[in-house]
């Protein structure tokens, strides 16, 4: 088994340690329509990273399910049922991404949805509580940074995976990420089944690790329920800031033999 011997919880019980946390944010835009033939849920792609990254979203005819890992070789018709956010690296915006180890990371994400959206946890149809202090809803997330060797990618990318079920798409809405820790190195796999097994275990590790008191949010409710902890996540739910979307500057580290801007994960 690919997950044999792997710990279910990572990181110190005392909470995230330096150099964490890392912060990223951006807005989701319409997608490239490449994932619909390969998966049965939503697919997220992005062109650059923090402080201002642009995300893109495509959707199939099937309802989205649990967000976690998904590899998307453009010529492959395999379906493994996991959506993703593919983020080509921009050294100007996030130079640390090209120096930290490749592998799987975890943390928290926040998403701002309009009041009319079916997945807005603060809407009158989904919640009877008083108006929230912030329009951003909090979700656990797991992500990978690297080359995804199973599919022989030549572009170093980051993929974001929100651990939640969504009923509708959310084009143009802001997303924020707080990266708290490292789960494991990236690796190649002898089969797609082994890859999927590791992916599923990664989501379990992220969820279990974030349940600890020093890793769980303080004073902010998590969509789906979460025991309150002591972690400061106010950056994720802070008041909205206006900014001009910058032009993309570079695509980060590459291996020779590929000049594509978007990694095929």
C-alpha cells in the first residue's frame, strides 16, 4: 500500500513553525474548458500566485464532490474524480515557492461567495444565524507544489484543493490561502490506483492535522463545523482590500523541453 507507514498527523502539536504560514490570494475567473472530459467535478486553474493570483474555473455537467487532488494529462481519458487548482509559479510574486521543497502542503482557505450562491453558508437559505463579521467562509485545504512526476510534468506548479462539497461554480469570487505545513515529498507511482490512494490519505492527514487546538482557527467558524482552536486566521477573513491585478511576470522554474505556460496536471 502506498500509504503504509505514513503518519496520519503531521507538524508539532504546538502549532505551525517558521517559515510558516505562507499567504496567497486571488480571484477565480472562467476556465480553459480542459478538465470537463477528464473529471466529474470542478477544475480550477491559475496563471500566477500571491499576492494577486488569477484562478480559473471549469465545470462539468456532474455535481462537484470533495475537493482534493487531481492530475489532468490533456491526452488521457482517465477519470479519478478529484478537482484541482493548477498554479504555474511566478517568482516575482512568490519567490519562496521555487525554493521550498516540492511536495504536499496543507492549511486553510477562505472563499467569498455572493449571497445568492447556493453554497454561501451565510445566506438566509443555509443559515439562520446573525450576519457574519466577514463575508469570507473558511475551509480546510491541501495543496501540492512541484512537477507531479506521475504525469512527467516539466513545469513547477502549485495545485490547491478545497476540502468541501460545492453545488455551484463561483466564477470571479475571491479566494485566500494560508499554508501552514508540509505533509510529504512528491513522488512517482507505479499505477493510477496507487496515486489515488496517496491522494485520499493526504486529505485525511490534512483534516486530522488541522483538528488540533494550535492548528484550528480561533474566533472564526469553519464551514461544515470545526472545534475552535487557537490559530490566528484573521488574515483569511479580513476586510476587503482594493488592488489592481498585475500582469503576469514569468512562469517560474522549468525543466528543459517544454515551453507551455500551463502545466497539464
